[in-house]
């Protein structure tokens, strides 16, 4: 049976009975009793009251806010500002922890602490949060070491002017080329220009004297420390220019040497017969008092930007300032062995001995290219000893072995260490047994009356000699191909010189309009066609491919026709490159004619 709920009617008595509590209840005593016959209601203004939020409770619950009509916005990291500490002072009072403080009162800047700044240097501190590039100079003063102001050289070489740097495209056709395809690689060009700059380098306000026929001395030593370990006398190296031929030479000076026998210095002439790519050629030797003492000068060929093996392999340092031990690759050492063996063979064939193979006297003149320097010095200094030549040549092999062992073990004390067995055993950690056996053969003296020869050494390392020879052939092919490019550039340079002497010439034989008349006017229009073109917006067209292509076609005398228009666009000529070439040769021949008197 369904029962229908009766509608409620406002009955005051029943409402009072429901709201009135029992006075006998032990758990609740009402403070006041409601007034009978009166309904309890909430005012309509209470709906607009703010939600209750407790202030003094640290762990209480918070009354939730009423739901807004719009959904909450999602998390957007882009709207979060990067934290940047600012305006901090140690003397600021401690912020309250009850939440009553405001973030606007926070003044925190760890880089401006007056209490600590008194004990720190006055250099502005490095701030890693600064992004403005304008403050990099002052901001990095404390981070980077202070350096002196950069002083530009008198005539700086701008290495970047002709560097064909750019993206390389692979979708070009066979007849299409990049601009850098017409020039040598920028690395090779920059290396040659650096060597040229080092060759022409001078020392302003130099106090070095002129020696005999050599002037403009420039010190090449990287250290001011005197060392007489190798020759017994302090040695210095200079670059000088010869007054006879204008070439640059290297002068090695032995300080404080007194010549007692004229035949000692004449022995240097025997070294002129040594013509080997692995030996620095000896030119002359003489004595001088220009330095205020008695000095012995050895003149050799000059190789710009060369280094010694000590500078190349033994000067690497770690970030802590200690010398870092780096293992030299075995192919590099085999390359050194082959080159030095070739040099020793040439010296022994001339009935001479190297005698000096110290790492500080072996030059690295190019990548993987070494030469024996300071040859003939000990022949003069130790001339009075008169040791047998065969003994000196056998000693060369021991010096050879010590040189390779010092590079392989990264130890410069090999030349003065009496016991080399531990160092030889160390080779087995990083190198092959063949390399170790070769070093042992060099260090082991031959049992008398037997002697060791260079031919025996070369036969034992024949495979590595072939590898070095193959690398030399590849390097030769590379340089030959680069030279072929420069041959083409030479053709264009000669053509540009001819055009430059013809175009815009002020006058010739009294004719001020010589370059504007006859066939010379066509050459002027051709110059505008090649170099002075503009696009639709009036901007210059800097298409190097167009310039090179036009000059090549002109030099070859192509039958291709081109349209040449005057600057006022009132005259148009249709000519071929062959006709323009004839006009260039005619004008050039006219300039070469003797002047009329």
C-alpha cells in the first residue's frame, strides 16, 4: 500500500518540541532556551559573508572556498618567473614564521653583504644570474683572470678574409661548383699565412746587435732560463735576415765560447754536403763579440712556427697545473723512427755523425714532420777530443733509442738515467712487441768487432717504411691538387690586372678619353656586367660564381654571346667572349708600346 507524504505545514508546537532539548540529559545543558512561538532563521545577508579561515591554527583544516563558475587554470611553466635573488642584507630582521609576513618585504641578495664585503677584494663579484651582455665586462672581472689590454700588431693579417666557410651542398650537378671549390682550403691557407707572418715578424725597439751580414734579430727562445746541459754552454736561438740575399735564417748562439783552433770551425763546411729532408741544413758558422762576450754562431735554415719535441710532447699540463702524461700513438712513433733513420743514413753516408739527438734539439716543422737540428755543434765544441768516427756513429744509435724511449715513456730524464731496464719494460703496457724490440736493438751496443748499420735497422722496419712512404705520397698528391687550383686563380689574377690597367685610365699619351673610346668602351661595359650588376631592388649582386665564370670564359675566349648595356641604357652591344678577349689583348699591347717622342 503506497503512502503519500503529507505536506508539511508550519506547526509551531512541533517545531518547538524538536528543537527543545531534554533538561535531564547529563551530556548537554543549553545556555538559553528558544523563545516559544518564534521561528529560528538565518538572515539573507549571511550568504555574501566571506568564508571562515582560522589564523592561529598551524595544523587545522581550512574551510574550502565555494566552487567558482570557471574551472581552475592548468599548470603553465611559461608563466613562472625565474628566481633572481635581489636586495638582500644581513642586517634585515628575521621574517615571521606564522605567515603574517609578505614576500614584498624580502630583501635577499647574497652578492651584496656589507659584513662580508669588508674582508673580500674590491673586484666586483661574478653574478651567474645576469643575462645582459652589456655587463659582461664588469661581471666577468672576478671570474676570469685579469689580462693586459690587447695590442694589435702593426700590420695584422686578416685570416678570415678569404676563408670559404659555408654549408656544403651535395645536390649540385657536375658543372656546378661552390665558391670555395676555386680556392685552397682555409686551414692550409691560414697555416701558410701564419708562417709568412712569423717569418716577417720583427721586434720593435730591439737591443739585439747586427752580426756580420745578418740583421733584424728576433729571439725565438720561449724560456729565459740558461741551460748548458746539451752543449756545455748556454745556447740561444734567433731569427735574422741576411744582407746578401734577403732570406731568413736561424742563428744559434753559444754564449761564452772561445775558439782555440781554426780547424774546428772549418769542420762545419762538411755539413753543407748533407742534403736530407730530415736534417736542418747548416749554412755557416762564425765567432762574434757583438753580444759583449765571445760567442759562437751557427747559421741554419729557418723553419717558421716550428717546435721542439719537448714543446710538442712534454708541455701538456692538466687543469691543476701538473704536467699531464699522454701516451703518444704508436704510428706516430714509427713515423719518427723512419724519418730519423733516414736522416742518420744521410749523415753517416757523408762520413759524419749526428752526435746530438736531444728532444730539445729535434724540430717539429709541420704535422708529423721532424728534422734533426743543432747538427755540427758538438763537432766544433768537442773538436779537441778527436774521437773515432766509427765510435761516434755507433753512439748515434744509442742516442736514437733514448730519444724514442723518452717520447714513448713521457720521461725527459732518460738521457741521464743509467738503468733503462724499467723504462723498457714499461713499453709493453702501451706498445707492440715489435716496437719494444726495435728500441732494445737501438739501446744495445754491438759486440766488438761487430758494428750496427742503418741498413740493418731499415730492413727490420721495412713495413713501417712503406707506410710512411705511402703517407708521404698522399700528402704530395693533396698539395699537388691544391696547387692546381691556384694555377687557375693565377690566370684570373693576370686577367684582372690587365682589366685594371685599362678601365678608367685617366689618360694615355695625352688622351684623357682613351679608356672611353674604341674597344676600351666595350671593356668598361664588360666590367660593369661582371662586377656592377644590381637586382630588382637596386642592391648589388655579389655572386662570386658569376664573376669567376665570366672571367674564365673571357680567358678561354668562349664563343658565347652576351649583351652589354650602357649605364644610361641608350646603347646595347651583343658580343662574344672571344671578341672581348681580342680587345683586351689589343689594349694591353697598346699600353706596352714604347712612348712616342
